[in-house]
C-alpha cells in the first residue's frame, strides 16, 4: 500500500524518528503503525548493541529543583552534533522532569519510569536508533533540603551544579554559591565531608614532600598537617576563597548575608575533562 505524508508525519510524532525512517518502517509494515513502531525500536536496539563499545563523551547535562527536591542527569552521546539536537535535549529534559516529579533516588528508578508508552531506558534506545549513536544515562544525582539553587553553566548543558542552603535566602545568594561550585569544583562542604581515602592520600603526599625537602622526622607530622590545612581551603566549599571577593571565604560571604546561613549539601557534574 502507498504510504502517505500524513501517515509519515503521524509516525514521526509518535516516535521522534526521521521522515525517511518513518517512511521505510511504514512501507515495511504495510501501513501498520504498531508494526512500524516495532521496526523503529528494533533498529534502536540493533544500533545500541552494535555501538556498545563506543565512548559516549558528549551529551546534555540538565538540572532542576522543585519543592525541596533537586536532581541532575546527563544524557550522553558520541558527538557534539547530536548533543546540540533539539529533540535530543528535549528527551533529556523529559527524563529529568519525570525523575523530579517522582523524586527518584537512583538511576535505576529513573530508567524504570515511563515516557508515553515506553520506559525511559527504552526511550533512550529508541533515540539511539534515530541518531545512529551510542547513548546512555549517567551522572544522576539528587539533593533535598529547605532551599535549593541550581546552575547550568552558560546554559551550554555540559556543567551543572545544585546547592542546598539551610534556610531560604535571597535567590542571588544561592546562585552565587552554585556558580562557585561550578568554577572551583569543591569535593566537600567542610573538613568533615572530605572522604577518608582522599585525606589519607593527601597526608601521605604532604609527609613525603616534607621528607624530600629534608625536614626533620620529628617535624614531619606538623608540617604535613599544615599542608592539609591548605588542602582543606582548596577543596572544602565553605573554606574556599569566594570567587567574587578573595578577601572572604564562602562561609564569610554567607554570614554577611545572614549570620545563620550555611550550606548543607551540593552536587556537581560535568562532561568536560578537568
């Protein structure tokens, strides 16, 4: 049977596939929309299997917070060309919207959600068939708290952050701290949050450096701890120099806005090597 433009357009709206892919699927399915959809999905599965060993280093990172729950997610692909595609970004946004609406805590929970009549996991596979590139979800992180601010660096969808303040404040304050996190890449809110393995490694490095400099053994521990203090100022958000005013720390900046204001949590994700 002849495939009409109206049929092709209808299938495209249903699947997001390209016009030629829709035409070919409808032709093969002899006009049966259910069969045509199955053909398009099978193509996505085939592409995903064929390109499973490829590196998906480009993509789209998005962040969103609603009613005390924030989340960010990356939909990754192989090329910047696909990453900039409006339909690709739209899919990433739909996935994030669903994740936030359901307050998903894990990536597996996100993948199990449904978009229309398919799971999120299947929707990603379907999109892979449309673009011909490997795609995968990554970097899903969440925060919860009384006041969440988010930041998408330059609105380029490659670096996003979110920060939780302990109380409501001027939106500008949260935005400034979220920008700080993007620029300075802290690994913890304060000293207590630095992972034990990282701290142990830094202490060992500091001690070895002191020995190489010929420092007396009885002074090694004190010298190492002094250097750890400098390390804390580099990696702990509240102890970092505030990027808008190097004369104060981030903690100082927060207290200048409200003496009780502080950071409870933050998350950061980027697709770029640092």
